[in-house]
C-alpha cells in the first residue's frame, strides 16, 4: 500500500516537472522566469510543489538561479554551463588537455567538487557538458562506479576551443 502511494507521488512529481518544463520552454534562454507563486498559479499547483520541481530542473542543469537578495531563475541553453559549475568544468577540461587526467583514469570528483564548491548532488550537472563533449563518461570502472576520462588531451583542447567559440557566437 505504501509503495503504491510512493509510486503515485513520484508519478505526480514527474508530471509536474513535465508541465513546468513545457511552461518554461515558452521563455527565451537567459530571460527571467516568473516567481514561484506566479508559476504555481499558472500551473494550478501549490507553490511548495512548484519550488521542489524548480529545484529538480536546476539540479538537471535546465535552469539557474541568479542574484542575491532579489534572486530570480532563468532558462539555460542546452550547451550552457550552470554558473555554479563553470570552475569545475574549466578545471576538468584543463586537466584533460594537459594530461593530468589521462584517458581511462577516474575523475577525482570528490576533490574537484570540494575545490570548486559544487555540491555532491550537482556533480552530474557539472559533468553533463563534459559527457556531451565525449570527454568524460559515467561507468563502472576499475576504481568503481564514477566518471572516467575518455578522450586524449589534444581532442579535449579542441572541444574546449569549440565550446569557447560557440559561447562567443551566442545571440
């Protein structure tokens, strides 16, 4: 009985995230999203449920929070690094380019996340563009499950240069 309730709650959360994602897709990349109460009203949901769904989308790297006292959320481009993960991403790319992280070696995510202020919950988000660029993969390897380097240094620097050039050409 409890597992049925849990499954229904999970299904409802997934449905809300899907509806929220569809609503957010109507806003241009980089534009401020409506406040949580406004999104909740628009979706006909409780603000606390929408807040949880927004946190899930931020963890997935689809939106980001900006600002201090008057913080707002905005939609990230698919190829855009989450602002909190930028240092982590640059450090890994530089480490691969210089040969510090050799192909096949495990990425020291614990050390990197601590050094660059990435919460353990957000390591997957921080690695998503590295995976998309085929520099890193998640697999079960000789050091256990984790992120492993898959490309050689010269390919890594080409991918980093391509990402940097794409960033300059954004509209």
